[in-house]
């Protein structure tokens, strides 16, 4: 059962001016590992055309790679009949907002053990989320963990 938080949410989009926000790309992909790299390449073409994103491209690319892989593998269980969605928007003053959605049952991000502590250092789980949190300026999980919002200024 999802936890309900009645407090005022703090969404990254609130920092973006809706009148300035431009949709760069909306892509849906089959939940197949082979679809991740072509989508990442397409998104990165759009990102690299943005002014001021030159030195941030590597961080965005790795974060997107991890978010899409998690959505395909964990969210959609690599079922090619299921669809993962990636939406990329930008605001010239605030940066880039990337949203990845999957059709899975979700998860609690706080239940992922810290991959930098104790025996978890040798675990194969949690590294992607750790990297995304380190590389992006803001990261938020929504809809019971089936949606990740990533912001890079």
C-alpha cells in the first residue's frame, strides 16, 4: 500500500516557468534492453543542442541510461509488449527536466540499501539510483516509484 503524504509536495517542475518550458522530446519504447541505447542517443542529440549543457552531457547521459534501464528491467520486467515513456523538457534559464515512466508496480526508493556502505558495496542493486542522485541536481520519484523526475541546471 502506497504511503500518502498530505504535506505540500515540492516538485522540480515548480522551479520551471510553464510559459518557458519547451518539450524537446517525447519517446515511448518497448521494454526491451536493446531499445535503451537508441533512445539515449536521440535524447542526447536534443540535449547537446541546448545552450549551456555542453559540460553536463555526460552526467545527463549516464543518468538517463540508468533510469531507462531500471524502467525496462525492473518496472516493465523486460516485457516488450509493455511501454516505457521518456519526456524531455527544457527551460533556457532552469535547465533540463527528464521524466521516465514505467508500467510496473513501483517500489519505495528509500528501501534500496545504500550501495556505498558495508557489504552493500558488493551488491548489484542500487548503484543506478545512487549514480542518478549523485549526477543530477534534483531527483524525485513519483507514482509509487513508477516515475522518476530528473533535473539538471
